[in-house]
């Protein structure tokens, strides 16, 4: 069966520091991968999605970037965090018409 | 990206009551999905719908793909305290599942 992992689960970072969140999927090949941000427990905002290695589509211009170095690995990064980057970050995958989410990373920028 | 209209925004119900919520879009979708999210966790897929008019059940949950393909409905029968959470609808145009568009969520509180 397929599983999706995200780490870390929680993160507290100062403004201006870099960020790296990692997501990996097991038990499937060539999935579509997604990064979402959720503020205040509502409203999923799509940040990036990828249909293959090295292929990244950005939905919202901002100081975040994403990379897909391997088929089942998706990384969300920032060079310098802003206060507004705080939120709950969710990774998701799909291989058909269904989408499945990871457990999320709670990021607090102080 | 497109935002789906989901209603109601929140519901407070007594344990044992039935619940109904719906989601509407200005565009036609090929797939409708319903999720439940518990606090601090990722959304969990409850039901997937692929065809206009389709009615699918998962235990006490029943969802329907609207005939117009622009709406979907979720019903929960005989609610219990563990039904508490936020319910999201999501739709996709794509036949390959590339992009999904989400509703704003319905927050459900069940009073024992």
C-alpha cells in the first residue's frame, strides 16, 4: 500500500532563516506531487505541483520554491523566511483521479 | 486558482442527527472528492465520485455527484462525536488528476 511521509512534523524558525521541508511517497511510481499551505485550519492553497522529476509548476509567486530530485521525493524550500510563511504545509500525491495527503508540517516563523 | 463554494461554513448539531453539506462550482468537473480533516492532521479522503449522478456510500457517509457536474453533496447519518472535524470538497477537471480545486471547508461540531 502507498504511504506518504513528511518531516519535520513541527518547525519553529526565525525570520530570514532558510527552510527545507521534505516529502516522500512509498508504494507507487511516477506520482503527481503537490505542496499546499493551509492557514488557520481552513482553505488549502496550492503552492506547487509536479508531474515528474524536475518538472515543477508554481501556482503562487512568493519566496518559496520546490524541487523534485527523485521520482517520489518533493522538497519545499526558502532562502529567507517571512513571518507570513507561517502555516500548516501539506504534501499530497495522486496517480489517478484521487489525491492523498501527508500528515503535514506546522511551521511557525518568529 | 478556482475556489469552490462550500456550505454551510460551520454546523453545530446534536449527536444522532443527520448532516448535509454541499459544494458548488462555476465549472464542470470530472471528479469530486470529499475529505475530513482532524485538527493538526492532513485531510483524509472519504469518498471519490467519477460520474454525474453517482451516489456512493462509505459507512454512514453518502456523497453524490450532481447531475449538472457543477455540484456535489455529502450526507452523514446518525452523527457521533468522532465526526467532529472540517470537511472539504475537491474537484478536478483533468482526466489525469493533475490539479484539484478545494472548497473552503465545513466545520462540524457534534454535541454529545
